[in-house]
C-alpha cells in the first residue's frame, strides 16, 4: 500500500490511454464456472447485496467477515438457508481472513466509508475483483491509492453507484439528453443532497459483548463505543456514522456520491475536477466548484429524501431524481431520440450483475473505480471547502492545492496503529 502521490500521477496519466479490457487473472482459468464471493461487512446495504449474490446461479458466497456477531451469525444463517447446513462458507471477524482465502475470487465491501480503502487495496494486491459501496473513500489520497492499486493489479472494480444502471433509467436518460444538447450549453448544475460531515460528538457507551470495536474503528481515531455508529443488532436502517467526518462525509458525500457522479457523467468530465472551490461564509448551503471552462457545480443542502440533480442550460432546464425526469421545455426529455443521437450502451438492469458480467469479460464496469475515485474526490473537496470556509484553488492534474499548506493537510489522514496508508 506504499505509494507516493508523484508515482500515482504517472500511473493516472498512463491509464487515460489504456484500452477498456482488463488483463485476465487466475479465476478465468478455473475449471468451475462459479465465481466465489467473499463479503466484508454485512449491514443493511450489504445485506441486500448478500441476497442478490445468493440468488445468482453462477456465484457462490464462500466467506463473510463482520465485526458484529449478530450480523455475522445472521449472514451465515442466510447462507445456510440457501446452500444447506453443510455449506462451505467461512465466518470471520477479521476481513483479512476473507482476503487470504484462496477460494475467494471477488469481494463485496459494504463497510462504513472509512474502511473502504484498505480492504480494497489489499483485495487488489491479492488479485481479487471488488464491488465496493460508494463513496469510494473518505480522503483524497485514499481514492488515489485505491485507483492505483486496482489499475496496477488489473482487477475489475465496480463502485456501488447504482444510478448509472437502475432507478428506471431516469439518470441514464438525463445523461443522454444533456450530452445531446437538449437544454443547450450547460453552465450550472445544482446538486441537492445533505449537509457536509461534522466532527463526531456522540457520548461514550459501554461496549456490549459480540462487537469488535477496535476493528470497527480501524484507521479512524480511537474513541469509546457508541451504538449509533455501530448497531449491535441486525438493523433495518442506515447507521448514522454517515454524519461524522471521522468515518464519512455527511449527507453531502453519502448521496452526493450518487448525484455528483451523474453530473460528471452527463458533462463528460468523469476523470477530472474543478479548479476552484468557493464555500459560503456560513451555513451548509451554496458551495460552488468551478471548472476550467466556467462550469459551476453548486451544492444545495436539502432534506428531500430523494435529493436531485438540476442542469441549467442556455436553452432549458433539466431536473432528475429517483422518482423521475422532467425538463423545461418538456420536449427536452419527451422527444424521442434520433438515430444519430449519442446514446449510452445497453448494459442490463442490474448494477451488481454488470460487475459479474465484467468479471467474466474483463471489461471495465459502468461505475469503474476511476469514476468512483474522482466522484469521491469531488465530495471531499466540497467537504474541505465547508471545513475551511474560504476559497481554495485545486489542481485536478496534480491532485493538490497549490501552495496551500492548510488545505493540503486535509488530503490525507494519519490512520491509527497498523491501519495506515504508509
């Protein structure tokens, strides 16, 4: 996991010209057609992934790692219900046991955000393909390290940005409409998502039995247990570690990882970034990220659970969220596409299935690690703007704030104990 930002930049520039085919590795030569999958974290979101892969005839879940005994036991019971009592799925508290299992071809990472990078990098080094929840990482450097490891080791890495494939195709249609100029030249995009991350101020609680709290914390700073961060049961909600800077990036990063991703995709700026970040003096609303061509992407803090993306063009406005898509004028989205219009390739209705199909074909998936890394960086830049409350200049090629020591200090975090990006 040791890599300097300078060495990453050489790799990043080289990947721009690589073909869309990933070098095959050991699993492709297996006599079996089954892809063996390991799980790292099985909370609410990853529990849904577990259901999906248990239902795929060409996949088999052979390892599960989880720090909470109740969730680990539940996952193993679900595996047993599917495969029978004599199943071969191993239960682990330490994810490294899943990664060292030679039977495992690919892993699904559904941990809190601060735990995405290290297992991803270790999985890549073990030549295991990865499906990882969004946002890709908490820090900019971790995003770069994860991308470098995936490219270096030739793995298929899908980020859980399901809006690229699912939700009725609304977001895919929005991308096609914008790219075909249906609302003219877009100069501004509004991203309506939650607030930025805040420092964790939760009180200490007595740690119950059945929780490996030190492993849950991992690279995050040491603090006492709190069940809001790590529920002790098989929970049906999304835990609110998402709110806190130590573990995530607030609602801005949580849903922003979806919506900023769509904005970048529509504007064909998936692997670049802004040159200037301008936060408001107060509040959690109105931060602007300015691109070299003048495009503005503006964060609007909203409590609407569906959130939204709004494209403002010189010939109209297009609005899209998970409920649907509309525009002013409506013809911008209602008119049929012409044969010569730019269209996205068909990939099927399932984001997770796209990952499996790409593991077999060795093609890059629709939410490739590079797209996820640059979306994650965008969310981090917005969070840093709210944290510092001043204008910042960003170099999207060197991945640094030129001459800005205070801002550059936020690009990386020291980690804790053995859990560090050295």
